[in-house]
């Protein structure tokens, strides 16, 4: 998947220092406060060894485009795609099957002999 919506970006708008934690939060769908707390915890556990990786990621990652998502619902959809593409594809297929089933029900209703509908059409003529 080479969509711009499935790429990791640093989020300077929501970010505190370089936007790396906010970018990880946006990419994974996890609240940014939890990502920041995990980064602080990793900093203490590694004795500060994570800091160079943070700054390297901040320098190498692209800045998040300003209009990447249309709305919050689209953002949640793309976060689900990044987390589990197979599950998201399965959910989309299920939605299309449901729409197809409902459309078939509507077709069946209007195509079959419907005496009430026939009477209404005859009245309109």
C-alpha cells in the first residue's frame, strides 16, 4: 500500500517537540498521551538510549500534510487499515454484501407483482 494515508508522518501540529510521538499516535490510533508516557518510560529504561532514535526519526520522517483526512471518521478508517488491513477489507466486503442484500430486497419488492403498487400506478395514469 503506497497510499499517503498509510504512511508514517510526524505531526507537528499536535506534537510537543518534533511531533514524533503525535505521529506515532496518529499512525496507530492510540491516544498521544499514552505514546508520550511510553516514550518517557523507554527513555528511563534505556538510560536515554532512545533519545537519538527519537531525533533521527524526527529528522527523517516527513511532516504530516495539512489536509490528509477529510474528517474524523476517515482518520479512524485509515488507522484501522494500518492496524489490520485484512480485517478492514473483510469489514468493507461485509458492508458491500449488506448493501447488495438490501438492494436485492428493494429490487424484489418493486419487480415482483405488487398489487398495491400497481393500483397506485393505475391511479396516477
